[in-house]
C-alpha cells in the first residue's frame, strides 16, 4: 500500500467512554430506543413499524466504516462528491442468530481517489478505528470492496 502521511492526531480522541440510552416499550413488540443525545430508533420484532435490532447493527457497522473512510480520504486531500455503502449480512440460521459474514461495497466518486488510498483508509478503519467492527464477534468475516468513479 502507498505510504500516505496521514495525520490522525485527534481522530476519535473525544469519544464518550460511557454511552447511555433507553429502550422503552411502545406497543406490541415495538420499542423506542433513545440515545443520550435524544436520537431515536424504532425497533419492531414484526418489522411493521421499525427495524430489527440486527438491521441497525448491520447499518452501524457500515456507518462506522463510512465515517472512517471518508475522514481518512479527506485527510489525504481527496475530493469526494458521492459516497455510498451497500451492505449485506449473513446470519446463523439457528439461535443465537448472529452475523457470520458481512459484505460491504463502497461506491465512491470524486477526485484524487486511488485504489491505494481507499485500501489504506479501509485498512485503518478495520485494523484500528472502527469501534463497531471491533465490537463484533472475532469469527465474523467482513469483506469490503469498492468501486471508484473518476471525475476529471
């Protein structure tokens, strides 16, 4: 990989070391989760009024990777005009139905985005910075691919 001089000093140093929230029964098997900053997520066992907790976990893994990768690429002076991650997860068929594999496909457009730079950003996220990734089971296989659309 290209040896990029990325100054990561200060990156994620102001993290909350303790996080709090609430999960409150709303109706039937629908729960409202609230973060300490009062953001809300609806969890629904029947998937009629909200998402499943496992869906939010899958999206959280992709969201954490997205924040890291975009932050690192910007520190590398890349200009990002579009960024999206398609994410899918395979789960154990019997309880506990944990994720056995997660696949992410990054779609990115912009200037000064090279395979070496994006591979470096992905590696930094997976090896050190992605808190969600490091909170998952150690036997989970996470595969991250990417597609760069170049702009002139």
